[in-house]
C-alpha cells in the first residue's frame, strides 16, 4: 500500500510503501513518554521503501527497554515524531508514527508490543495479537 504524510507544520513530508499487516501499537515506557500519552501507533516499513520528500529531520538516540539503541526521528521545526529506527547496521526498518500518515484511518493495528508496560486502565483493543515484549 502506498502511504504518504507530513509533520504537523508541513516542513517534513514523505512517501512509503507499507504492508497494512505491519500496523501496530507499542506500549513501551519510551513510547509512552516520547508521545506524551499511553501508547504509540505505528506502521513498520523497510528503510528502502521510505522516501523523504522535503525537510531534514532531527534525530535523538536512546537505549530502549530492550537494551538496543533506537533513533527517534522528529521534525526540528514543530517537534512532530516521525519514526523510530535502529542505529547503524540495525537501521533496516522505520516505525513510522501513524499520526503523520495521511491514510492512518485505513491502517488499524494488527499487533501490540510491550504489553507488559500497558496501562491497566486502557480498554481491550479487539483484533490485535499481543506480545509482552517485542
């Protein structure tokens, strides 16, 4: 499926080829704090299937709960989260933040990761496979 989108201010825009079956929710504590809410929604795409059309994003690298370094990529103008990826040789997939994807309504989550960190007051999301970790 072809997807496209932009950050909140429009400085960053992109297009990508995505498999709708790779739409997910992440409940890890990093996603909670970086998004300012209970979880993040994302679509996983291969690096080679992603094309940046405008702007130059900024990157912040942190060691995640898994022990792996993760690059958090965002717009330097408005701060919109764009995607997360591995670092160096681990940079093979982009977890594009669903909020910046124009076709987000067509991409319901199929998987939930890091459910062991899920907030207890969240309702059950039907139709997703759940994993304690990634």
